[in-house]
C-alpha cells in the first residue's frame, strides 16, 4: 500500500468562503448590483492576470504594492512578465483604452472580484482578498467626484452600516504637488534624525508617502509637515470647494484630512477614504479619488477619471461586528425518497418543480466514505423526515411506493399548518409548484 497522501491546505492568507458565510457574500453582491444599476453604472470584468508593466507604470514604482506586494511570475512559454492583479483600476483603464470605450463619451463602470497582495496576513488583511470598485472615465467636473462619494454613501445605507466616516482631501495638480514636494523634502531634511528607515528611503523618491506612515513615533513630525492644501491654486481649490458644496447639500458628513494621500501615485485633486473605528488598524473600508493622468500614462488619449474600491472582507467583517444575523437560504421543499428505485421518476419530477421557480432539495444516499457510496441505501423514512425538517423546507414531497403506484406524490406541510397533506398526480406537480410560487 502506498503511504497516505499528505493533506493539502489553502495558501496562507487566502481563504475559502464557505456556507453559511457565503450567504452574506451573495446578499452583499446582490445589493451592490442593484445599487449600481440605480446609479446607471455598468459591469466590467477584466482578467485576473495582467502584464506586470501595467502595474509598475500605473501604480508607480515607489509604492507598497509595486515594491513588495505583487505576485509576479514569468510566462513559461514566452517569458512575458505577468502579475496577479493587486487592484483593478489599472486593468479597467487598460481595457477602456484597448477597446476605445471613451470614443462615444464618458463611462460609468463597476467591478467585483479577487485581488492579490503579498502582505502579512491578519484580520482584515489577506493575500487574496476581494474588492468591489467603481470607476468613471471621461468626466472632468466635480459633480462626478460627488456622485461617486454619494454612491458609496448610499451603499453603506443599503447595507445598514453605521460607524463609517468620510475623510476628504485634495492632492491638487502635479505642478502644485511639485512645490509642496520641495517644501516637504526641505522640512523632512531638517528633521532627518526623526525619520524611520522607510521614510529615509522615500525622502527623495516619494516624500508624499511619508505622510501616510503608520509609525506612531513619526506622527507628531508628520502632523506638523507642510500641508499640500496650502499649495493649491485657484482652480484646484474651486474644484475641491464644489465637491464639498455638493456633499453638504446632500447631507453627507466628512472631515478634511490634509494628510490623506492614498497608496497609489495616480491620484490628483479629490481623494477620500471611508473609515470605521471598529476594525482596529484595518479600519479603511473604501478608498478612492480622481486620477486624471493615469489613462495617458497607460498609453491612452488623455481623459479624466475618478474611482474607488472597497474591501469586501472588511465591509462584511464590520457588518458582522455590528451584529444582525444573515438569513440563511432554505429550500421550499425537501423530496423524501424511501426507495432508490424511485430516483429516475423523482429526478424528472423535481425538474418540473424547479422550472416553476420552487426550490427543492432531493434526499440522496449519504455516505462519508468513497467506497461506501450507494451501499447504504436511502435511509429510513424517519431519518429522511429529520433531514427534511433540518433543511428548513416548508414542504416534504413524499415519493413513497404507494404514491408512485398510483402515479402520485404526497405533499406534506412541515411548517405552517404542519401535517396537512395533499396528493397530486406526478404530471401535475409542476402546476402545484406554480401555484405555490404565485402565492409567495
Ligand atoms: P491599507 O492602507 O489598509 O493597506 P490600501 O491603501 O492598500 O489599504 P487600497 O489599495 O486603496 O488599500 O484598496 C481599497 C480597499 O481594499 C482598502 O480600503 C481595503 O478596504 C481593501 N484592502 C486593501 N488591501 C487589502 C488586503 N490585503 N486585505 C483585505 N482588504 C484589503
Ligand atoms: Mg495596502
């Protein structure tokens, strides 16, 4: 005998999403789809693998993601450098450019799916995680910044999330950032002794990112650093103030955080994050902003854009934290099959039930060992009724020998009016299901 094969486990930081938890995921995704439709955003699905240069060029070389978090590999056949997408904005922009989608005007898009980052796994931080994101391309006005923030805000309301606050900032335009950058470098050089290793390394490559530091020892230093908002010109300030006025009119509260810079290089003007205090240091559930220069950077004709992405795991974690049970799906009916010889009839009959829109779980011979399958029969009526009950089904469809001899099936109520029974010709069971369906 060969030795027992070793048990294989999921990759560290990558999770299985199992029932009953998966019901919450499905519900969440449905709510998102419905809301996106109400805002007239359309779904886009891009590949999980993209050419590595897309992210290096798109996100910027001196970012956490590109420096240390990407899953990159070489295509074995042609040597092409590929990366599992760490985020989806770059892919969406690539697709929009590749298919010339802006030819006919602006686009409002959304996506959902897995992203991959090689981070230290902890609560709210995984190596495969899921994002839902919205991107609008081809719109330059502040109203679209506001619309995107209102979209996210509407989502929290639909989900019943409380304890989410909005932080807002403006990163201005490249020329304004250049002046701020010079002031920032001068300031940090004066205080070089207080910089940690990461900050020292970034001082001349990406000093703005030093403001984003999570190092508690550097907070006071960063707090007193020159603020970008003081370097904004008239046009940038006007854009920012219009976004604010629209949020004020819509009754969306926010605080201005002059240190909010976001992790990717591609942002300009408006940036924002939705934050909760209930998830510890992984409290940012959604972030985004304007990225008017990314499309050109990726090789397209210059066009303005705004986007955000939320972390699905963090949002679901927050919902769980807030309490409130996720209702679990239950079948409408459970098919009791006392004898295996009835199975061909049962399978056929249940197709008609399902075609009428009624859900039904069929009893099947249960075995925990591969070799034992089929050997243990269907189990007693009593054990089948127990399973029917445990399934939460409202009805049992009983395909007993007596019934089948008459060409019938018995429908027994398991919940409301428990015990009530009716008989139906097998050929009419679809009509029974249709009547049931029309009542609910
Ligand atoms: P953080 O500062 O927490 O690392 P980030 O700035 O890297 O976040 P974004 O790239 O803006 O995050 O991604 C948008 C959202 O995706 C985040 O606000 C967060 O909710 C979620 N997210 C990011 N990285 C992870 C991860 N490794 N695991 C789970 N969720 C994540
Ligand atoms: Mg990160």
